[in-house]
């Protein structure tokens, strides 16, 4: 369902209306959690792309924590989160190792 789209309720039962309200609330919470994780990953990828090892190291741990938090909240699947964390860690490690060999 697109953002801002109203939930269509066919029956006017109290339980149906309550479920519709709950789904709207949950969708908003999930959207904010998903956005937080994606923006943190994007900022980390930007730091990796520019080759800024210090900024990447600084952003890696909070990003991994946000990904883990999204898993506990049910926003991300466990294997998807592990894949994201692995790829980001490998990229940070390779940037760090290339930075030390270039300076040495």
C-alpha cells in the first residue's frame, strides 16, 4: 500500500475498525524504522564511496545496531540483516586495510 493511502474498511464492525486503525499505526512505525535503517546504511555507503575510513569506522557500529534493532522489531528478516551487516563490514575492512597499506 502506498504511503498516505487510506485503509478501505468494508464492514463497520468495531473489531474491523480497530484492526484497520492498528494496521495504520503499525505501518507508520515500521516505515519509520525502515527509513532509519536505510538512511544510516546510505550514509555509511557514502563514507565508503568517498574513501573516508575514519567516518566509515565511526558509522559502522551504530548502523549494525540499527539493523539488529530492525530485526527485533520485525522490520527486517534475520538473513537479510546478516547479509547487510556482512557486506558493510567487509567493505569497511577492505577500506581500512587499503588505507593502511597506502600509508605504510
